């Protein structure tokens, strides 16, 4: 009995350093914002024997929230910029479905994620089309969260950046409305993070291409015999450095 030869893989540099930096800075900022946001929305009393300045824990929570908000804003702007100047995997055209091949990939990924069907081919070397579409939507939520957050911050700050968002408050009928929707949008981040972590590990298992570790080192694996199939919506998928066969 003749056995088929094992497919040949090579390492492909997918995630540039700025993209990986944004991912982890953004993740840390969102975690800090979610935790401190919960406390700010539902503060609890901490009374203990100490000097008055030592009991100003709520002020510290607010400071961490504001600082994380600034970091989140800077990272967001930097990622928007890199979407225009980065490599093919970082650019916006890779995230927004605009070809029939990308929509077919979305359907295929949904079948695998929901019905756990067998992977029949190779997905895009960067984000698959469904992930790209999801991240595009998430960036809109990021913008909403930044706008509502800085709109609330504007009433207690003289900085010019928060003042750019004062127009948001009347749209929601006052600070209470802005605060409600700002808090509601936080649940998007929580649910998104839970689903994102699950699917990263799941696709790492079903694809076996280094999905999880790629956001640390930047490298993924691609099959030589299917190299021309993925990323048809972009430039030719060629490794940035000499390929390493596996």
C-alpha cells in the first residue's frame, strides 16, 4: 500500500511587531478598563484605620481607568495608521470582505466554528475573512467606547482631547445616557474576549498552523501545495524571509 507523502509546510512571517504590540497593549488596556469600570459603576466601601490619604483607593481606581483610556486611544490611533502602511496582513483591505472568495471563506469558517465540520482546505494566512469582518466591527465599537468615555471625561478635564467629544453628551440626553451605553459597550469587550480566546485555541487545534503562538513571535505555518489558495484578495502570499520547510 502506497502512503501519500506528508504535506510540506514552511514558516510565514505574518504579524509585524507593531501589530503584535497593538494586540497586547490593547488587551492589557481593555482588561484594566473593564475591571476599573466595574468598580466605578458599582463602588464599594472600604473602611479601615488609616490616614485619610491612604483611603483614597477610589481616586486610584479612577486614575487607572483614565490612564488606561488614554493608552487605549493612542493604541487605537496607531493601529488605524498601521492599517494603511503595514504589510498585506495588517492592511484594511485584508479585514473588510470585498471579494467572493472572502465571503465563501466566511461561510466555511462559520460551518467549522458552529457545526464543527472538518477543515477542507487552507484558510487565509493572516486573519480568515470572518475574523477580519469581526475585527472591523470591533473597531467601530472601539471608536464608540472612546467617544463616550472621553465625553464623560470632558466635564472634569481641561485637556483638548476630551473637549473634542463634548457633542456626544447631548446625543444621549445627558451624562446618564452616555454612562449607560458606555457601560453596555463594555459587555461587548467581555463577550468578544471570551469568544476570541476560545476560537484562537480551537483554530490552533483544527488548523495546526501556530495560530496561538503567532501573536507572540509573528510566525505561522502554511502548506506549500495550498499556498496560492489563501489571500487571493490580496497580494501574492510570499514569505517575508526565506522559507523554512517542515
